[in-house]
């Protein structure tokens, strides 16, 4: 079943492909096929992720879903109650490739149930898929891991899913910059600047 805001009701999904095994540092993907998804927005993929880049993790960690009212209503039979994912923010702290699998280590908190959720940049593009957490009992350390997008893209291409990887840098405009840009044509019209010169 596929659930979430934007859907009128849960959708039945079929697993058409999946990776073998789910050990640490190995790809862990499943490709789902569902009907009734036409017209739904989707996230773009990018292979551009840098250390200290701001990222957001989205998903349905069990600690939160246990107290989520929408999920509770859904569990009691209300098929119109669609839960929203929780989100946490952080930065990319390291890029690694153990066993040849590209990983992103980040500080956006994830926990059990977050696996399979996207890790996105400030432009809303997927830089990775959250997969596992490593904890150190010795010093209390914690590391959050996401399979980097190139690994996901390879899996999708292997199963003939068309895709495009966006390699452009993420340029985020502030609200003020957007307002200034929108106001620029009006200002040019009032001052007479920005247009063609009048013949003398």
C-alpha cells in the first residue's frame, strides 16, 4: 500500500524489482508499480551533494507514527486520512564508498521507519535515500546514512526506468531576492530603464 498527502486514498502497489539482501553498506531498493498515480508531482534526482550542504530527511519514523492522529484514524478504517511525513534538517558530513557503494553521512536525524525516505537538498532534489543508522555504545556517537543518488539511479536504469540526473548546483533564492526580481520589471517601467533606447 502507498499512503501519503496528495493521495485521495491508499494505492495498492506491486513490487516489480528489488535488491538482494539488506546488509549495511549494500544497495537496498525496491521498485513499486501502482495505478492511479498519474499527475502526481515527483522529486527530481541530483548527483550533486557536497560536504556541509544543507539537507532535509523525510519519512515515517515509528517513534512519531505511533502518536500520529492521521495514522491512527487510518488504522481504524478511515481511508481518507492520509499522513504527512516528518522532516528533519541537517548537513552532509561525509561522502563514503565502502564496498564501492556511494553513501552520504548526514546529521538530519533518522530512526526506525525512516528507511526508504528521501534525503533532499534545499532545491527539493533527492541526493540520497535514507537507509540506516550506526550508534556507538562506547562514546554515544550516532551516524545517519543515506544511499547516494548514483546508486539509486543505477538500480532504476537496470530496470529500464527512465530518469535524468540533475548535476547543476542548487542555488536558493531568498524570499527578498524573489520579491526584488518580481518587482524589477515594474520599477524599470516607471523609471524608463531596462528597455530600448529612444532615438535622438
